């Protein structure tokens, strides 16, 4: 009887979107401002995934007014409403931290070619 595993399975989402490192995604996050709630979309490139089970999270990076902004999201959080994949990226490594030093067109990730 694994009580911790049972509680973790109850708090995990059933349907998870298929996305990987290098993909350009829109993350719909529920924001609470005072007594109002709204959904804010954060779009960018997934530069890393970490953890496993309930503790799994992913980091998304985007450029806003010339400044890099990174945000980490827990995958199974109820605040993350949905993740929409806009583009599939073709990368050769698990973490894209090298994008932090890049500027302009160097930040772009090559798009994965669709299978025929």
C-alpha cells in the first residue's frame, strides 16, 4: 500500500498535451486579480522539462521588448488550463539553455519536418 503514490495519482491530470523541448507553445494560465479571474496566454519556446510524476514542470522562454523572459510551469497544476503546441521544434539536446546568450535570429529553433 503506497499512500504517497495514491495521493500523487489523484492530483495528476488525465489528459496531457504532447510537447517536447524546442516546441513553440501557448500556455493558458489562470490568473486571479482581486476577486476576478482570467486566463492569460504565455507563448514561447520550451527550453527544458524536469521532474517526474506530480512534480514535473517545464520552462518556457520568450523575448519581450528585447528582454528575455522565462517562466516555469508545473504540468499538473490546476492553474495551467491548457498547453497548445504552435510549432514542433527540431533540437538535439534536452535543455536549450544556450538560447539565453543568443539574440535576434539566433534564438530561432529549426522546425521539425512533418512525416509523409
